[in-house]
């Protein structure tokens, strides 16, 4: 039962006040067909809108089934319209981009009814009005009467208590009007139907009750109803049910609307995608440049790792102090009135010697080997490479079968820079701190090891191609290294035993004499080099135990070397390599490359050698001379000298005594020229028998000088794997390199003074400005992106506002069936979401297509095919998401404007 109690409503327009309803009271039966008549401006439509909850009264109360609406808020009115009221409008007010079935389902959707139940109930409602066969049509495919019946089905689908009809036949012909009125009359059998009309004939023929309004007051009521309220409870405040539209429904409404305007939607999305295209291209170019820079960084960091030597010079501080970093040096502090001394060279020389530091690499290696250390996360693909000074000899045999030292390229060492000059010292320090493979005059060079069990790093295999054979797969396999022209230097070929000694000596003699050099080109087949064999003699094998228990050094004994070569480790050539066309790290400056596995083998081999074991068991005694390493006093030195002289052979003793006589007594030396070695040795024995202690001390200093235990072990090739001679730390980017440097600083902060690490960061010295350049480029790109984002947001906002203007009537319909302001806003947010998604996908797709010609243009402009613009998948997804977010932001104001629309005015809009 509906009761209207003393309702008043007035409208203010400036100073003009119009009273639409003036203290109106009416009660309605639960099922009757009430017609409200009256002239224009009488208040009948206002009364209908207040009953329907579209407009709100100023005073009084509207009571429905004992529930008062006096304290209703917006949410309560939405539920009231959705569950209690059904609207039938003169102009049908169907949503054109929805099907007939979807139009009817809409009220159920807002009620939260499941999809299956919605379809069932909407179909039943359409069957009730005779439109079962038209459920999949659009409103514009129906006649006026059919559209009005759809509107009635929509009004009835939620089974409302009250059906409100505002001039339901105003736009219909007479025949169709009769059909609609008959249908409304049938509906009024089980519910309240209130119809506003200007046609008194229809009211008289179909309505069971007619109410006349004039000037906002009831003038006549043909069948007034005064309910018995004796036993009625006072009206209470109560919400009439749930009313909420899901986001999927909003998406469906907006998608169907956009689908009816495909061309405009695509143009709008394309307009929105222009900004995304620009951003995508910028990001793609930035990504391509970044990838290129990272590859250059990786290549640079591979060629110039952070290198820490056992003995190091802090060149950074030294060069800074001496003005070698570009500060121009210091000006003189004296007048120009005389000649003054310049001590710059002495100061710089002092800086070099004072900057020499011994690094405790054993302790630092423990830190690097710890997987939990902070530095581990910044290590590059090649990680940490430990270098060990492991001496060894490698020999080749020439065509005559003569043994040739293959380890040193003697010609290239003749061009070494003098270390007597300061700059030469600095350059030599730099060379010493580089990896052995990067700067070497040796024929044999060590290749960078790979990760895990891989013998050769991918950096090397990427920079060199195998033109014959394979990469080494064992410690005793080596490769021949050619340059890009398939060449090896002539001195290196001689060292490898490929050029006859006589031929090579003729070349060197011509160079020494300054004669014109007839350049001869030597050529060899790949098979000749692949069949070449080298003979490696570990350093410890040069020392052979003699009869008195000491060890003789056989390195300068040609006959002994021939014998050692027969027992040497045979190195086989597994392949021939040369730099690739675009080699980034072709830094093997030698003729033969071996793997670090060979050095590891030699380290293990030396530990099992006889001379090393002998020296380990007698750390105070030199196993080569049989003397103590460091006698405590002169008496010890004299005793060692006498023991040394007694153990000498006749030939060695004669040679030493002859040399001593030449320096001490030239006349005696001249008389010895005709004597044989035995006589001279006998003379020496007589001399030493009566010699004073000073003579024995001079002999000790000049001929015995026993060295040290460490020197001997180094000469024997004994190396502890815990004590590398240098450490090369590889990073893939400058940022990681900087982080590694910071980690080393943190290590030094916690380490003891003796364990602190000193090194020179050459990459930082060479590339200090690169980071600034990259940052400037990044800021410029960000500025471009920001402009694009602002333009896109403004444009989307304008487009959404236009859509709001176009869909004003739809807003009114949604509000009439119970949609809240939030639901209306949500509909337009859904539309901007779809447009943003489409714009993002379109922008990313078009940008990817445009990258094909863009990359071609970039390659031409920069003349480098390594710079390739590419949009990462993650960036593409982020751009699509960004497009959606921007369109939502751009549509916020228009969507809120839509939500604030007056539903009554919205329904009247055209």
C-alpha cells in the first residue's frame, strides 16, 4: 500500500519560486489502475517522479508498505526504485546499443541477480508482453508499440509493487495505444499502476480511478481510498534491498555502445594511441641504446676488469696529486729572477715508490669465494678470475729438429718502453695490472676461462671463430691465434719452429745492419699448424738431484734440455682461430692460446715434484746450493762458503778462481792463462786454505747469495691456490662495477690495516663522463614522455565528456531503474577503460610495426647494425596498463559529471 502524506514540492529559479505540489495527500490500493489528469504545470509529472523516487519532496512523507522514506538517503532511493518501482516512459527510453533481452535484464543486473536467473526472468517478461521472438533484436529494429512493450517488460521484470507510466501512449498511434493500454490494464490486476496522461478518454476507458490535479493540489478523486490505520504500526525506516551494478555489467554496456560506433571508436583509440606510440618508440629506442650501451659496458668490463695485484700502485691518487689527471699541475711559488731546480720528476718518482703496496690476496680471496658476501650479487658473467705466476718452458722443433724456446717473442720485447722514465713506469704499471692475455709480448697467452667446467669463456668464443679444428677440451690442447687477415707475426712463427733458423737469422742481421729488407711472406696450410707439437717443461723439472743431495739447474744445459724435452708434456694444437668480423673482445695478443686448466695442472704437478718436496722438508736450507738461506752471522756465512767450495767441481772452481784473480791480482791472472783447469783448481785450494775470513765473506756475497725460501719455491713453480698473484673481477655494467668498488671499500673498512686492498680503477678513470651523458639522455626522454602523457590525458578527458553528452538519456534510464551515482560513473569509467585498453594495444602494436623501418633508418644514421630499437614485452604490458590508467584519470571528471546528472532532466534530454 502506497501512502502520500502532506507532500509539498517547490522549485526555485533565481528569485522565482514555483510550487509544484502543495500539501498533497493520497492513498493507493495495492492493485488498481490510477490515472492522473491535469493541465500542463499542474504537478502531475512531479507527483509521478516523487512516487518513483526520481525527485524528492520538500516536506511530508511517502510511505510504502509501512516503510517511511522521510529519512531516505541516495542509496536507499536507489534500492527503492530498483525493487519497488517500474517505469514506462512516453519515449520508451531503451538503451539503443543493447539488445532487447539486455535492456530487460538491466534492472535485474543492478539487483545482483545471477546471469542464468536474469536471462530466464527477462525472457519470461518478454513472453508476457508477446515479444519472445524478438529478444536478440536491437530497439531500432522494432516498431513503436513493440518498443513500448519492451519498456513494460523491463518495468515488470523485477516484479515491482508499483508501475509508473508517464504518457505511455503519447508517441503511439490509436491502434497501438489500445494494445498498450490493454496490457497495462492486465498488469493492474495484481499491482498498483499509476499513469500520467493528457487523454481523459483513455483514463475513463481503462483506469479504475482518476485523480485530477491543478496548481499542485488535488481537485477531484473519482474513487478515493481511506485505509483503516487503526491496527497499523507507525511507519519505520528500512532499506528495500540491494542495488548495485557490477563492473562487468558496466563493461558490457560500454562495449556494446562503442561497438555501435566502430569507426569513431577506432579513430578515438587511434588518437589516444598516438601518445602511446610516441612513448613506445622512445622506450624502444632507449631500450636499443641501453642494450647497446650495456653490451659495450660488458665488452669494456671484459677487456678492463677490476684488477688487484699482489703488489699494486694506487695510480688514481698518484696521478691526481701529480697533475696527470688534467688539473694542469701547480704553478711555481718563486720569482722569475734566477735559475731554480725543478724537482717534479723526483717527487713523481717518490710518489711511485711510496704508492707501492702489498695486497693480502689470500684473505681477499676468502671474501670473494664466500657466496654470501655482498660483492657476489654484482659479479658479471665471467665472475672472478684468479691468476697465478706459474713458470714453465715451452719448446718447439724447427725443420732441422733443433729445439727452440717458443714462449718468448724476442723481437717484440726489443721495443719495450724504458722504465727509467716516469711515464714509462706508469705505463708499465698499467700493463702489469692488466690480464696477462690483454698485453703480452709472449708467444703463449692464457685464455679467459669460462664458467663452471667450460675451459674457454663465451666472451672469447664470441669474439673468435674456429676456422679449422675445435676449441680446447683438455689441459694439453692449445689453439693457434691468427689476426683478422689470417696472419701470425714472423718472429712468432720462428718461435713456433715454422721458419728455419738460418732464414730468420738473415732477416735479423739485415735489420741490425740497416740494410734494405727484402720482405718475404711465409705461408702454411692449416694442417701444418694443426700437426704441430710443443713440448712443455714444468719449472720444477729443470732441477735434477745430484750425487751430493743438492739440485742442479739444467735450464742452460742444451744437452739436458734435449733430454727433458723427450719427457716433457706434449701440447697438441686442437684448432686455429681468428677474430670475428665484429669482434668486441679480440684481445689475445699472442700466437698460441692455452687454457687456465694447464696452469692448474702445473700447480698440482709441482706439488708432487722431488725438488719441491725436498725444499718443503728443509725450509731453512737451499736445496740448490746446500747452504742456509739466511745464516745468523758471519761465522755461518764463512762455514757455508767453505762447504760450498769443497763441493764445487774442478771446472767450476777453476772458473771462479780465474775470475777472482782478474779482479784482485791482474798480474797473477795473466800468469794463469796457460794453465789447465786442474792446476788452477789446485792453486785455488792452496789459496783458500790460508785465506782470511774477509775473503770467504766476499765469495759468499758474490757467488753464493742463497736467496730465500720463497724465491726458490717460486722458481720451482710451487703456487698455493689460496695465494693468487692477481685477481681479475669482472662486471657486466658500469653500475655493477661501481657497486663492486663500493663493496671493496666496505671490505677495507672492516679489514685489518695489513689486509686492506689497494687497486686502480682504470675504467672509472677512462669513462667518468659516460654516466653523466646517459643520465642527460634519460632526462630528455622522460621530458618527451611527460609531454605525451599530458596531451593523451587531456584528449581522453574531452572524448569522454563528449560521450557523456551523447548518453545523457541512458544516464537517466540507469538512474530510473535503480543505478546509483557510483554505478553511472562506473559505466563511463568502463568506457574509458575499454578505449584506453584499445588505444594501448593499438599503440604498442603500431609501434612494433614501425620499429622495422625505424631500425633500418637508425642503422643508416649511426652506421652501426648493433643498435636495434626493441620494445620489451614487460614494457609493452606496462604501456598498455599506463594507457588504461591515463584514460581512467582523463575520464574521471566527465564520469563524475555524468554521475551528478539530474535523472529527471536526463530522461527529458534528446
